[in-house]
């Protein structure tokens, strides 16, 4: 993710099924329940499915979520630059501060791209889980239960703790 360290160090909690809990699953219907459980397990503990199915899932997720988010990040760049142009912060005339203008454009564009990419990823991910046929087919194939979900939730948390404790960053354990 671009500039996720700047925008939100806790962004991982809004993607890859991290937000799915037992309450969400119990309120969902039978088909949605299977999809949510499968999506969480394949996102957090991918070793529970075959490599071929995981590659199929990754390909679909890349197309449906990541590519769309990338397109929206460019939209965020253009929207921020158009707003700056409208507010006369960027002008077409030659000014005596081209370096400052260039840095301003670059900074605002990067921050707008990171924000719009992360926001659109948060918005497109539930649509991907709800509407994607590959998720539906694979959830029917594996038919994970709530008990598999609880076990995967525990394994994912242990993976996260291991990654935080073994990372080189001094403040990683605080997040």
C-alpha cells in the first residue's frame, strides 16, 4: 500500500477480513455466512486451501479490489489537483517559486492518492466478498464452519503477534 505508514498505521484492521467477527457471521444468512468464513480464512490463513485455489482467489481479488482501488487513487490525484487549480494555488503563469509549487503538487498528489486508494479498498472489499462468483464457488467447495473460523481467528492473531515481536521497528509492538 502506498504511504500507508503515513495515512494510517492500523489500516490492516480494515482490510483482508480482519474486521469479520462472530457477531457478523451469526447475523448473516447461510450463503453469506459461508462466504464470510471462507474470505476470512483465505485472507488470514491461506495455507488451509490448495495453492491452485489460492492463486485463483488472489487473481480475482487483484482484479476486483486492487485494480479498482488503483484507478480511484488516480481519480483522487486529479480531484485534489483540480481543487488546487481552482483555488489558484497552482497557476498557469510563470512564478518565481517553481520548486515550491512542484513540491506542493507532489505532496498533495501523493497524500490524495494514498487516501483515495485506501478508502476505495475499504469500500470495494465488501462488494468483492458479496458478489464474486469465485468466492461463492470456493466457499461451497471448502464449506468451512464457525469452528474453523474461530481456529483461523486465533492462528491469525498469533501470526500478527509473532510478526510484531520479530519486526525491526521499535514501535511495532504498540500498534
